[in-house]
């Protein structure tokens, strides 16, 4: 019984860690895309002038 609880606990902790890592990676990528778009917009605006 104790071993079964341990396996379930480790599985839940691993699942939460995987979801957290995926969410963090997604947010980092979105932030980088936003920053790149802003830099491109600034470059295009300054090159037109």
C-alpha cells in the first residue's frame, strides 16, 4: 500500500513538473516573438525616415 502511494505521488509530481516546464517554454517563446516583432517594427520605422 505504501509503495503504491509513493508511485502515485512521484507520477503526480512529475506530471506537474512537465506541465510547468511546457508552460514556461511557451511563455518564453511568445515573449521572444513579441520582442522580435517590436524590434522589426522599430527597424522598419527608422529605415523609412
